[in-house]
């Protein structure tokens, strides 16, 4: 439980991370923009964090992107709304044909 609580505290910038992982954290922060077509989701009923505006993460994408807020979904959309998630995967694969 201590590890999980620390993980959330670190994620929200409330405590420092483990120095042993500092290089990995820096490498992850320097990731290039996602260039392929993408669909991103937020669950409208996420108890971990509220849905974000599409513009909040737009800088992470240089390719086409659709951002969707899904009613009735929480933090684990593929498990909670599998048909919505699978539909998005099919939509992306069909658009590449």
C-alpha cells in the first residue's frame, strides 16, 4: 500500500520520485510527439482525475487525433466500456486502409 500511495503522490508532484529512476523519468519526459492517428479517451466518471480538455495534451500529438469523453466510464475504459474501446481501434484500422 505504501508503494501505491507514494506512486500517486509522486504522479501529482507532491513527493520526489526514487532517485534510482531519475534517468528513466527524464527519458520518458523527452518522448517525441505521437505522429500516427490516435483516439484518446477520458472517462466522464473517473474517480482518479476529472476528464481533461482535449487541448491539455494536444502537444503530445502531431498526427490526427480525436479526444473523447465517455459517459459511464471511469479510469479503466477498456475494461469498463470494451465496445467503445474496440470500436475506436476498428475506426483507426479502417482509416489506415
